[in-house]
C-alpha cells in the first residue's frame, strides 16, 4: 500500500504540474504539452489504478471511505499549516 500511495502522490503531483503549466508533458503530435489535454492517457490510467489499489487495501485494513477521506483531510491540513509555520520561521530568520 505504501508503494501505491507513493506512486499515486507522484503521479498526482505530475498531473497537477502539467495542468497548471509548471511542467511540460512529453511532446506528442497533435496534443498540447500543458493543460488537461497535455496529460497522457496512460498517466490517467496509472493514477486511477493506484487509487483503486489504495482503496482496496484500505478496505482490507478496515478503513472505510469516510475514514480514508478524514485521514486525507487531516494530512492535507497538517501539510498546509506546517508549510505556513516553516515560511514564518524562514521570514523571521531573515
């Protein structure tokens, strides 16, 4: 499950970067290199497969969809506030 989650995170970050234009996808004839259309179909399939793996394994451990969503929300909030605290410390250090 840890590998599936790591792959999911990497693929999700890649998709976000391509959609928002921070990264260019590998050029393909007839497709843009940024935006939703720039993300190759294979990447969408891989991220979907990893998400399904995470849900299936979570169910085996007794985690419901609701508890999984709560964990994701709590993790996201923790990351956000940790980044804000770190930015504040960096600013104070200057």
